[in-house]
C-alpha cells in the first residue's frame, strides 16, 4: 500500500496518509498567545492539513492532547468544544507533558479517516 507524506522535512512530515487514514501532529505556529490562542491557531492548521489530505474534522478517530500545564485544560477545552462538530467527538486523551519548547502550551496528535 502506498504511503503519502505531505510537508516532509528531514525530521517529520506535516501529515502522513496510509490505508485510508491520515496521521498528524501539530503545535501552534504562533506561540505568542495563551493556551486558548495556541489551541485556536493549532486547530486552524489541523483543519487545513486534514483538507489537504482529503479529510475533515468530522472524521477524527483519535486525538491525544498534550498540555504543558493542566491549568490550561479548561481554556483549551473551550476552544476545542466550539471547534468540534456536534456528534463527531473522537476518542481522546489529554495529559500534561514537558513539550519540546517552553513556549508550547498545547500539542496534539490526531488520526482521522479519509473522506
């Protein structure tokens, strides 16, 4: 089966498509804001990457959310809840982790079905 990689660098790909599934990991491009702002920025990028791969946010299967501080849980969830279409909630985990850069407040690992 063919593997399609989009936005590939020497270290990572923006998304990978295989066997009817798209995989991506995303952080905010704009790190100036709080957790809510970073979540909104990150989800806008996720939406673009999903569309590029032939999917959308209603087809999310599994999401793992990493927060640098669980104190940001409610702020992140407020943005997440407004972004996610009703009745389309994926399986999801959320945990606190030390992220790659101190400026990162939110990182998400997402798996979605292709349309």
